[in-house]
């Protein structure tokens, strides 16, 4: 148990605190990243939304505060005590109200520091030294080195860091795979419904004096530019890819040909520019029903799992309902995996949900595909409109998305047959995305459950390096 381990201050444990510059550099449209408090997310540093600064300012702000791998970036204000570790090959300048914690390696194994600053003992010290303010709570630089923590032996620290880091690495692999899968679906969507590549390929073939068959083959080559149809990426050209596909996978070749036939071979003028002949702009409601969250009573929100998880806007990014509620609202909607959700305040972005069954709170909405269409199809059409709405409303203090805004959403209507073809191709991607999200969530639960037990000594890691987490043994106390 923790009583067997020494209680030691950060200062005595060889942790140095490096303060930031107490001013903010000028922002630029392009430049080097300047990380602030909003960039600390769940123990990681994200550069999304980070201020960009000049090369000169970048070097100036790093002259005394240069983050190095395994440092911990700690917030002193707004969310005091929150921290993120510095991974390899990430270079950034440190923002205001952030400090670096750095181990000299004598008593604390540097990769272990990130886990130490997430344990219950760490938060007990944060709560002990926190200064409650009228606007923001804060921590003083002079107080942080006084934090006292229970410290395992160095070898045990290394094994704990390897175990938790191994789980965390698997989580990140799932996230990276999902990014690739979403990019594949987005690339296909853009090719078909934004750039009209199969249509333009047909037009070009006909304008060059080719036959209808030549135009069809040109469209097939444009579509086969993605590996989603099983074309061999090792082939040297589109014609060779199609020949291999026809010889080795005739059913997929036939499907590809049938899909290419769905695209017209003529462009036409519209109010919004040239679009394929026969296509038009229609209301988003022809593709999806929009379901709005209900106003659940906040006084019933709890963190002990009483009732059903509840999704608030803040929970969308992490796909982790932060609270539960025993309330069963008569207008409530239970979100399921693969539902497409969006927040109606602040940052507008559609998320393919993978966080399990949960109620949907007010100011969260769900775009439910109609007629068996894929959520990736709906996502492709609404995402740029959500971004456009945010840009046009960015001058307001709080940005809101209303039903009236959604009523104006449109999509380019290519017909149900082509939409169904796209949905059929991307449905397997969506299913795999949800599987990966579910796997990542399971790994996160395992990691988060192990963390306090390993730090306290309730559990110990075996002496074998890279030991799987399921072989952890209870400590002999």
C-alpha cells in the first residue's frame, strides 16, 4: 500500500519547475505553434486551435522555457493541476499560465512523471494548495514544488510507465487508424460530390473524340484512384489497375463499372456554378432527420454512474459522457454507436459517435441518415456548412447553431442510386471506425482503472518488461 512508499516533495524528488514568459506573442496566419491552456487535452498536447507565431518570437519564447520529451506541461490557471506530457519530436512555445515540470532522473523516471501528475495523490495536493479566485482558481509557482507524492522505486516506476504507456500506445494506434479511415471516406466524397472527378473524366474523354465506352472507362479509372474498390496500388497505371481488377476480382470490377455508369457525362450551369447534368440542390432533410437533445435537469447530474450516461457538448470530442442521470426525459433520445452528432454552441463539427448508449442533452443534435444512407455521406455534406456557419458568426461572443440554420442546409442531390453506392462503399469504414472507438474506450477504462492502483501500490507489475496489463498481480501487503 502507499504507506510502504516514501512521501516526498517534488523539489526533493529532483523535479524542477520552469516558468513561462508572462506575456503573449503576436499571432500570425502562419508560423510556429504557441501552446496555451486550451491545447492541454486529456493528458496530451493538441495543436488544434493553437496560436501561430513568428520564427523570431518562437525562439525568443523558448530561450528559457524549451519543452523537451517527457516534460510535463502544467496549467496553473483556469483548470489548475491539469497536465499533458511532451512527446518526442513536438516543438512548441509555452503559453501563459503554463509551467514545465522536468525530472532530473535521480528519483523519478522521466516517462513516469506524466502518470504521477494524474494520480489521486497529485490531485489531493492540487486541492490543498489551490487558490480560489473570483474569476479563476490558480496555483502559485512557489507552491507546486512543495507537492508531496508517494514514490515507488525507480525500477517499479519504469515498469508502471511501460504498462500504462503500452495501453496508451494502443489507444493512439486506434485513433490514428480511424483518422486514416475517415480520410479515405472524405477523399471519396470529395472526388464524387465536390470535384466531380468521374463526371469530368467522362467529359474529357468525349471532348477528346472518345466513345461512350472510352468515357465509361475514364470514369472507372477516376473512381479506381481510391483503394476502396480493391484496385492494386502497385500497378503502374490506371489502365493496368483496371485490367488486374477485371482478371483477379471480376465481381468488384462489375460493381465498379455499374457505379461509373451512374455518373452523367455532361456538366450544366447552376446558381452555384457548374454541376453534373441532372443533379440539383436539395434540403438536407431529404437525406437525414435531425433529432434534438432534451433539457435534462442538471441537479440530477452525477459522477457516480447513477442512471444513464449523458452527452453534453463538451463530451463530443472525447466521446466520454462526463456525467450520468437517473432522469428519463419524455423527449429524450438515446444515442447509439455510429450516430452522427454535432454540438449547437461553440465549435461546430460532426462526430461519428462511438461512446456507447447515452442520452443526448440539450444543444446537441443528431443527424440520422434516411433510406439507409451512410453517416459518412451526411457528414460530408454538413461538415463544410457547419464550418461556414462558425466563420460567419465568429464575431459574436458565443456562437450558436439554431434550427433555422439547419433548415437552410443543402446538399447536391446526385440521386439515390449514387448515394446508395457511396454509402455501400463507406459503410464498412464507418463500422470499423466504431469498432476502433469501442476498443479504444475499453483500453482507456483499463488504463484509468490501473493508474491509481499502480501508483498507490495496491497493484504491482511483474518483473518482466512489457508485461501485458492483464497479468498484473495484487501487491503483497
